C-alpha cells in the first residue's frame, strides 16, 4: 500500500484506505460529487469522487475500507486525491492495524512513566484514587492507553490520550518545582484525571468519533462524574480535596467559550490550564508541520488565527 505520508503531488496511486468520512455535495453547476476523508496510520487525506454515478465507482459508506485509484493533486496548499475508481476490498486484502494512527512513542514505556508519577502522590486519598484508576482497574488502563485525546486537531491517534496526559504531568512537574505555591499532589492528580472523560466521550478506533454520551455531556462533565463515583467509594475522602480536584478538571479549558463550566479559581487549576493549552497547541503545530520539508507559508490557520510557516533554521 501507499501510506498517506509518502504521497506527493502528481502521484497516480491504487491503494486501500479507511473511508473515515463521506459527504455528498454539488458543484456550482449542480453536478453531484462526494467528499471523502481517507485515513491510514500515518494520517488523513481529502478525496474527491467527481463522478459518483460512473461505472468505476462501487457502492460504499462511511467507515468502509475502500480501494481507490486516482491522482494526487494540490489544492489550497493541501494534497487531495481525485478518485477515478473505487471498490470495496475483501477483508483478506488489508490489515486493520495499518489504518489506526498510533503514537510514535512506546506505549508501555509511557504507561510505566505515568505510574511513577502516581507513586509520587503523597496524599493518601489522592494516591488511592489515582491507583484505583491507573493501576488497579485493568479495563480502564487498557482503554486509556489505547485511546486518542481528540477526534481531530491534536493527539488524535491511538495512545494519544496517554501521551498527552504524560506530557501534562511533566509540565506540571516543572511548574511545581518552579512555583512552591502549587500543591504537587493536587496538581499531579489534576493532570492525571483532567481528560479521563475522553475514554467515554470518544469511541475507540477505527471510528474515533463522539459517542452519544460524549455529544450530550462532553468529557469534562463525564470526567467529573467518574471522579465523583470513585471518591464516594473511598472512606473518609475529604470533601474539600475532592471539590478542588473536580474544579481543576472543570476549569482546565480556561474559558467559558472553550467549554469550561468554570474559570480557574485556584493556583493548581491555573497551572493545569496553561499546561494543557501549551501541550495541545505544540502538538497541533507538530502535526501541521509533519512531513513539511520547507519553510514556505502554509496559509491561514483557523486554530491559530494566523498564517503559519516553519522557522528557517
């Protein structure tokens, strides 16, 4: 197969991809066409079926594996595939693992490093809470370590939630070392728990899409509910500490317009917010510039509200 990250303008390819999304539309002249989002483990690629009723285009649906033949072209500085032929392959023609974007880092290694931070939590209640999720609950650990941190934008790959969470904990370690104002136990715990709701907000791969629960509640509310359920099972867990931990989770997006029901009101919540925002934005830039060899301007990016390019060094 031709992995998406190896494709170049002008390539004529025949390869199998996951049809992650499909949307029918019409040109200005009223001619129907299909917009596809094709995916393999290296990334995604926009596809266009300009004549969906032609004899070369078989019936297919979103989340089907499809073999496509077409030409790679550049449109608005992004590659897309103009698809001339499409069929649904047999199951023995592809390996599902080739279509799951996966963290480039070692998942087992990241998990063991995360556990080392759990072991550093000295408060017995927060330590018991963290161990209950990240050490003792094998089902949760399996889902957490294999999950993405987002549908799109950043860490939208298997292992992404673990990678993102570990990065946040490391940011928080620096902040706690630098600013004695911060309570290390609360900050580590908040970093560990801030996105656990995503294990239920998003489905597993290859779908990696919003669940009904995710659409209705979102990962912040789900995460706070998960924490609340676990806290009630720990005898004597101080209500004030539970509320401070929940507040950090509730406020970690920082602003109402970004989905936080509350703005940060304690130092640990402020620190968590900035750690989360920094890692999310830097990973987004990493994925934007991945496989970009030049320092040419990429055009306006909505997420950063700016025209972007790599530095020249």
